[in-house]
């Protein structure tokens, strides 16, 4: 990381005659308000003699020199620099009444930059703000704009403060230039600038990398006003789509990675996401077409995540993909949608993904290769004569065998998770021959129930009962090995679950008998519940699971 860092007064920062600072297009509009303006004013008033006040860091990216001007893109510090330039504009306009030479000096050295041949604004804001800011500098502002424009509001705030007879504007002007300091940090790398921004602001890189992609994209077409307007509109639609699925596991960055994995070879880690898109934008002959394709895929992505393709059986399978945490498959699904795959084929692919995901999850197989697997399938499958068959066979080769799956299903600990609840629901479907006559109104109404409770004792008044410990006798030390086995789990309505609690088995059976869930009612056939019953039931459920999640069902 190559960074030039130096502490400067505001006067030295803005006093270089040929330097121009530019706010990138992705930055938010100017939004400081009265509280921040007043803080700056009060900070100046408190300064005495040679005291200085530190305003913070300003991070910039050095751009190519253009028309004799050195341009710097402001990554962090936009609000402070803009406010100070507005403040100086108010001082300039007040000085014109008392000291015309000083007003000219402020205008020519701090509000504008110049070369022998040209004059440029010292600060270039985003498109909407810049029109107002330029009118302010050129004294073409309309006072009624104070109702709608923060820049105009700030100008009149400082102008009214300066006009107060209790203060001498010359002293305020001197303090502003000489006694306010910033630390200027300059780099020539977008990536380094945003790494620096992350470390100074304690903000994650993931969000800013998407902003960075947008900025680079728009900078490439900034000379074409019509295309720029259209691109911004389309990009805003992309971000609006992605906000619908923002969660712990899904955000803008995840979509932009999945989009890449669906259209070209290679797995891109998050830190290299920006540079990858930068190259793609550079190599594109149709930037607007690229943005529109990203937008179309973002629409599909939201429909995939929200299971809203409009075909019930497909949407049910898409809901399953989310429940079993298999959304790493989205690059392949995006490709399938782009290829207009018939729904019958899409169903088979989704079923194969379910089998692949659950078998690997139950067998605790590392997910490190998952992105590469789905990237390969997205890029290679549709070159084959039978893409669906190719996908099924490819996933099958990377899936644990029947024996591995059965043994792991039998012996592993199952968490109280959406995936575990789904597995139990599917086994219930098998037990009822998939008639689906019993429909649960809401999954939140049904809980995962531990038959042998997670704690082998219960409190009843002041006494601690140890019915379960007494039942297990000498084997009670083995309790942690069995309590989370699949054979010890079932489904139970929320009200029944609360009342069943960690009661003795004889009391729990009374609640289970009230259940309409076959998986639960069958437990009532047992007279007692020990490790032997858990092992026997685990074997039974594992045999059902082996048949349920099996590639042979897909042929």
C-alpha cells in the first residue's frame, strides 16, 4: 500500500493553484446540517492565539493530470471540504463590501484553481450538488433555494454568523485557513484507498467494493451525459432489487460474485472483486449493455431467493434451497434461467442440488470447493448434449455414497436448525406416502422436540426431579452422545412442545398422542425411552433418509 500522508492547514490544502478535488459519483449528496455547521463555527471561536483544531482525515486518489490540473478524487472527507468551501464563499461575498482585494484573492486561490490557459472550480461535487455549488460560486443562487438545498442553507447559515457585529470576519477567515488542520492521505490505487477508508472508519470493505465498481463504471462513460443518466438509473434499480434480500448471508457483494461465476470461469475472492469488474468494464464494448445484463440478473436473483418464479413446484424447491443453506448454487441457477431451461429440467436440477447439499452437509464435507463446482457447471453444462444429465452426474460424483450418508446420518449430532426441521418434515412426508394431507399452517408453529430432553432433570417447585437419570442408570454419562441424534428428535406443535418440556417419558407420550404428526404419534408405541430406543429409531430414520435423498430418484 503506497500512501503519501501529510498534515496540512486548510489554507495549504486549498491554496495550490492547479489542484482540483472531485467528489466521485457514487458518494451521497451533501447532507451536513445545522448541528455540524454550528460545531465548526464554535470550534473556530474557541481557538486562541496559536491553537489549532484537527478536523480529521481526508483520503484522496490521485488521478491523471488533465489540462494542466492535478485532480484528486475524494474518498473520505467530502462533507468537511464542501462545508469549508461554502464557508469561504460566504466570507468572499461579505469581503466584497469591505475588502475587494481580499474577495478576489479568496475567489482566485481558494474557490478556483487556474493554469496559464484555463480556470477550474477547486471542488467538483456530484452532478446534482455541483449545479447548485457552481451557481453559488458564480453568485447566481436564488434565495428561495434555501428551502430545498442544503448547500444554500449552509451558505446563509455562515453568512448570517459572519454578519453578526460581535465578530470580526477577518479573524474568522484567518483561523479558518491557518488554525484548522487535516491529515491528507493520497494514493493512486482505488483498492488501497478503500482499504484505508475501511481501517479508519471501521466499516466493512464489502459494501464499498460495490460502490467502487459503480464509480469506475460511471467514470468510464462520464463524457456521455445521456448514457450516464441511463446507467445511473439502471444501477439504482440493481441496488433496489438487492436490498430486498439483504441478510446475514446475502448482500450486494454476494450477488456481484455470483453474477461473475455465472458468466465466466474463475472464483474471485471479495478483496479482488473490484479489480475483476474493472477489467471486465475495460474490456466491454457495450457498458450500458453490461449494466442492463447485471440488472436483469439481479431481478432473477431476487426471484430465486424469494421463490417467486410463479411455478409452484419450482418455487417450493427454491424455498428448500434457502432452508438447507444451498444458495451457493445460484450461479448455476442464473445460468439455467438465462438458457430458458424448461421447468421439468429445472426441477431435476433443483432436486439434484438438494441431494448433493444434504448428503455433503450430513457427512460434514468441507464447502471450500462449492463455488468452484457451481462455476464449472454454469460454464460447462450447456456445452453438453444433455445439460441436465451432465449436472446430475457431476454432482453425484462429488456426493457421499449411500453407506457414508447412512452411517453419518445415524451417528451425527443434529442442531436445532432450519435444515434439521426440513429433514424431519421430509421424513414425515415419506411416512404418510407423500399424500401431504396434513398441511402445517406455519413452520413457526412447529418446533423440533427432543424426546429425551436436552437436560436430564427438571425443576418441580423446590425439588429437582431426576426421572430421566434414574431411567438411564449406569449409562447416564453417555447422555451427551445420544441427546441430539436424529432418533431422539421429532416435530411437535408449539403449544404441545411447551407443555411437554423435559417431563418424564410417560407424561410426554400424553402430549405426543395429541399430535397429528405421524412421526411423533409413532413414538407412543414405545413403553420407555432409552439409548436403545434412540439407536433403533435412528437406524429407521437413516434408512428412510437414504432412500429420500438419492440420485437414483432423479433418473
